[in-house]
């Protein structure tokens, strides 16, 4: 088998490391089902932690881990090399719409050996990633002329993204052993300085729309609807649904022709 064929096979599959726990298994299943719907030929081999509850979906790798958050993540990464490219995805997000041609270009580009210096790419540019203070001012361009802006820290690390194992391992090794609740990790990550060698980027344009699964521990309205639409059962602990819909990101739509024509003659070009 020649080297080009080996490279193609390597790009076919990538471990998708999921941060979750048994109680949220329905949300995990929903997230995976949504990837199968939105990206039917996705390259992900989902790696899901469990404590007591084992397999619920076919084709998913389930790994038994300790119950605490830090050890859960470090256990999922234990057999992976620092430089291995993974897809980092927590179950509190699920895909709604993806610009697959662009995302697949990025994945193939990151899979090339010469791009090993790139430690990660987030393709959902939203919220703080739109502010210069969270960027270094440096940028790079791939072979397809896609532009990536360098991130200065760990902001938006909870949104699904391609990243090398060392970035997630370094972050969680820096966390305290006891993390009483997930949201406190936002405070902790702001106190961790990202190594300069961990060069992470965000796409200049937004290529993804994600839904949030919960808000303060309650299933969001958008996730509630999506779970039922996909024929899944609601979590056993579900007894109320917030009326809040949380959708992250949007695609910019081109202006209608008449507006572009007006802007041209009015000098707004």
C-alpha cells in the first residue's frame, strides 16, 4: 500500500472525545445522532465516558472512567499521543448546520504532517471570538485560501473543534482535582496560561451553527424539540423545559441584488 493511500485512510477517521457523564447520556446520544444527520459521512469515532451505564449506540467507543470531571477527561486521553488530532466535543452542544465543504477542507489540511505546528482550529466564530482582545493578531492561510486567526487563550474551548490532544490534556492537568460543578471550569480556564507552542486558531468566517442542550441544568426548548424530532426519549431527570432557545452562530447571507446595486451607487462598497 502506497503512502498516499495511507494518508487518505488516516484522514478517514478521527477520535471524537466527548465530555459527559451517565446522567446526560440522552444528551450525548442526541448529539451523536445529530452529527449523523447533519454530516452523514462524518469521520468521527466517538469516544464516550461512562461510570455505570454502558453502551446505548452502535459504533460508539465507551470507556469507563472515574466520576470526577478532571479524571474523566484525562482517562479518555490516556492512550493518545500529545500530537494526535482529535475532535473535542462536549454533549452540551449539538450541530444544527455545518458548512461541510469548508470544514472538510480544514480537517484534511490539519491532517497533513506539515501542519503539525497548528494545535487546533475552531470553525464556529461567535461571541468572544469576534473580539480582538481574545486574538493575538496573527493569522495563517491554508491551501484553499481559508484564513485562520490565532487565539490567545482558552476562550470558547467548550465549542466543538479540531484540536491536538496536548491542548486539552494541558488544560485539564492545570485544573484542580475537585471540580464541584462544570460551570466553574470557565473561571479556572481563565487562570491557565496557554503555552505559546499550542497555536490554536479560529476561522475568519463562521462555518457552524450549534444548539445548546441545557441552560442551568434544564433542557433548552430547542434541544427538547430536537430530541423528540429524532425519536429519542427525554432524560429521566427531565421534569421541566426552559422556554429559552439557545442557538450559537449564524451564517451571513448575501444581500439581495437590488441592495447590492443600491450600495454600489450610493458609495457603500
